[in-house]
C-alpha cells in the first residue's frame, strides 16, 4: 500500500495543547528526525496563529529556521486568518498551508474568531495569496462528522460546503473528526457519498480517536476510497479550542504499520524521538 497513500504526521497537533513549553531546539531535533526517516510524505510542523492563543507554537518561525528541508517530504503549516497566510507564504521551506474551515458555526468562532460567512470570504483571499506564492492550500472541513454544540450537521451539509469551496478553486481537502464524533460506519458512509458526488476529488482523513477505535476508522476510510491519512505519534493531540476532554489523534505508528511503511524498529525510533520531545 506504500505507493497508494499519502501519510501525514502532525507534531503541531500533538503538542499544541500541552501546557509546559517545549524548547525550540527539541522541536527542531524531532521534526528533523521525522524528515530524515522519509516514512511520511508531509509533516504538519507548526502554525502561524496568535502566540497568545497557542503559546506552544509561538516559536514556529524559529523552528522552521532550524528544519533541514528534504525534497521528499513536504512541510505544512496551519493558518487561522489572512495575517497568518501573509506570514507563511514568505517562508520558502513551506509547501502547504492548512486552513481549518468548520461547518459548525460555534467551533469556527471558537477556533478562528470568525463566523462562517467571514471564514468563507477569507478562504477566497487565502487561495489567491497561496497561488501567487506557489503554495498549496488544503482546507480541513472541521466537525465533518458532527459536533458537540448542537449546531446543524448532515452528510448533505458537508457536500454543500465542499461544493462552495470548490467554487473558490480549492482542490485539496481533509475531513476532520475534530472531537471524535464519528464511528467507522459514519466514516464509511460520508466518504462513499463524497466519492460518489465528487469522483475526481482527493479527500484526506484527519481523525481524532481513542487508540482502540483507531484501526476501525482507518479501515473504514481506506475501503471507502480515502488515500490520505493524518496522525500523530503515540496518538497525542487534540484541538484546545474544541472542548475540555480532548481526544488524541490517530497514532502515526498505527498508520505506518497498516500501510506497510518502514520497519518496527524505525517506528520505535520515531516513538522514542517523540517521547524525548515531550519529556
């Protein structure tokens, strides 16, 4: 399966909610270890957001300066607004900008301090800026499988927003299960429906799940046609703007094993590197 899928490791997502600040040099060392392994196609390394909002990532520019770029591994940075895009596009090492577009109004306000209408307008401007600097823009459909806020949700709503964003020229998406609302059945249904409505569109999966539920979610998405998966080593992570009882990411080591990337020893070495990062 190695050549069939794109795998993304997200140290940014893994550490963004940790309270104790991790030294910049430790972040650089770990990310370079990930890059040198060449077991992942993309590394979600940091974000251009307010340091007051996410203090753990206040040193993203300094981290980026120390990263040894590889032609085989792309770097992705999360942005939350136009200011973040304007900063990120200046950085030559960055290949991809990621923007979390929530179809839950409540979460969009909590995460980016914008309502949906404003967020949609900003995506249009983000795309133009990214294009002008030859950067890719991937839109994460946050709360794609429901939300804990009683905001409207349905598979049809997901498809409607995908269509609207396609109208802006967006071609790269990931469906994000931000608060672990989905089970394997829901994942299978939504990915199959999206694949049916948009047969040429490549849509990735960014799931949050308890470890015991992770494999079923991976398999459901894969068998429904998904070929891009995001995770974090040891299943760490969770959005600090979502809710208090955060659920971590799909464990990256599980993705490596399922898709036949690397050896057990290589995966263990990456786990060790991550443990050294968070100690």
